C-alpha cells in the first residue's frame, strides 16, 4: 500500500479529523512557513511523491471580485519540493492562468511537466473542476502521459456532457450556511430549499459517510469544501503506479482532512505491464 511518511496542516479542526483516522504521528500541525525547518531535520528515507492542494482563495472563482486576505502559498510548496527533490510532485488547485508559474518553478527544478485537468463529476455527482500540475522524471514523462491518456476513458473536462441524465451537484465551497446560485442546494417537496447535509457532501468528495462527524454542521461543510476529492486523487495515484510499476511513499502538504492520503492509500495495486 502507498504510505504517507509526513503531513502538514494548519487548521485545528482539520487536524482533529486527520488524527482521528491516522494516529501514527505523521501529521505536523502549523503554518507551512513555520515547519520548513522541521523537514530538514527529518530522516524520511525514500520519498517518492510530494502532493498537496495549497489554499486557493487568491484565485478561486467562488470568491468573485472580493479581495482575498489569504496569502498565496504556492511558493512554499515549491520550496518543499526544492529541498526534498522527490521524483514526483502532484499539486491540486482551481483552474487559473497562474498555473504556468508553478509549472515553470517545477521545470527549473528539473521536472517534466504534465497538467491534467479533471472534473469530479466523472467520479462522483459533484461538478468540481481542478487542475493537477504534475512533475515527474523526464525519462518517465512519455510513459506517464501514455497511461493518463489510455486510462482516461473520457475523464477530464471534455467528458462532461452539456445535458446530464442525472443531476450534478455544484462545486462544494467553504461557505457553511449560504444559499446562492454558485453553491449546492436542493429542493424537497414539503420541506423547501435546503443545503446539502454534511454526510451528502462527504459522499460527493469521495469520503466515507461520517468522516467528519463530531463537529458542527457548518464546520463540516467548511472542511469538506476545502478538501481534495479522494476518488480523483486515487485515479492519479493509480496512473503513477502504472508508470513506475510499484507502490510509493509520499508527503502530504496542506493536508486538510486527508483527501490525498485517503485516495493514494486506497489506490489499487494491480500494475499494468509495459
């Protein structure tokens, strides 16, 4: 099984959920800007992948024209990669033009670059478009590209039809109690308009129901709106495993409630021969 050897998250509520499911001491709570020194003191052995979804408010469409008070931490993501130099890097974020800056940083560090655009609607019932910027060894780039293309089966933005046979939920956001056109809600006869229940949000993000139980309804919605979809993460992990022919160890930055970790650990172990 793919194995996480170190993780980082700042939100105390997310850390509580993460440690409930993984009590192995891998999670380090705190601002990524304050824990970079810890990485230099750790002896991880082999690290195959650094993954993470750095905070997106500065570029999120859900924010609209409102200014963001949150810092852009993508540079610190690159700083970790520069210090550890893992063979693979997987960065998740919203679709934005400045992905070229992150890709350029990886290129300067010596990686081959692949940008994979995926929509969670092809995995669950939620329309959640995300860009995954993936750095890999140059000698494996063509092989990885082939496995992504051959396994896609229409995954990606182009796979989503204009008219769906089944209703698709709007992208979950970190707004806990807002009913707006850009948020997901549903209408029930006799009950009226309501926001989705947190357990429904867990399913839409690929988590088992009850993953965030024990917190308030609003807090659970915030954490799930910020999470990485686990089924999309799993799909990418399987493509990396097909490319390398083996399982891998990884570090999870901006871990949240463990979307990447759950997806990576649940990836199948059936490897495709070359």
